[in-house]
C-alpha cells in the first residue's frame, strides 16, 4: 500500500493505494451493481403517483397531506446537480400522501406524492 495525498477542489484527502499485479482482475466501480431497487409502491385506482424525475435531495416540501392543489402548483423543491428543481402537481387534486421528508435523498423514479 502507498499512502498518497489527493487534492480535489482545494480540499486535501489522504488515500491509500494498493498496487496490483497485471493478472489481478479490476472491478469497475462505475458499472451498475446487482443491488435490487426498492419495490414499487402501488397506489389505488384513480390516484396519481408523482415520482422523482432524477436523483437528488429534498430541499423543501411545500404541501401537506389533505391539501388541495391545482395543476402546476409546486409540491416540493429537489436539489440535483447543484440546481434547485420545482416538482409540480401534474393535475388538480388532493395530496393523499407525502412519501418523502425534507433532507432525504431520493432516487430517480422514486414515489414522492400520491394525488387523488
């Protein structure tokens, strides 16, 4: 093992690097893992699922369960890739369920709200 210092965006990190022989298989960390995604949550007929369009962090939730919303109303703010994205209601209705909380990390296609 070699101990090295790496600087990323002005911050210094101490790292340990292992030398491997040419016959040692290299695993690419960028390859998708075989870890299963959480099972999809089923919603009742006549309800609409509002899902995350991208992975990110929930910065703010603007609605509560039981609240009436109009199409285009902002339901929450999602930070992704250093940008704040408004997640809006796709239709008029009532918020039946809020499935996330402020500060939570979400994955792409994760259920955020149920509108009825």
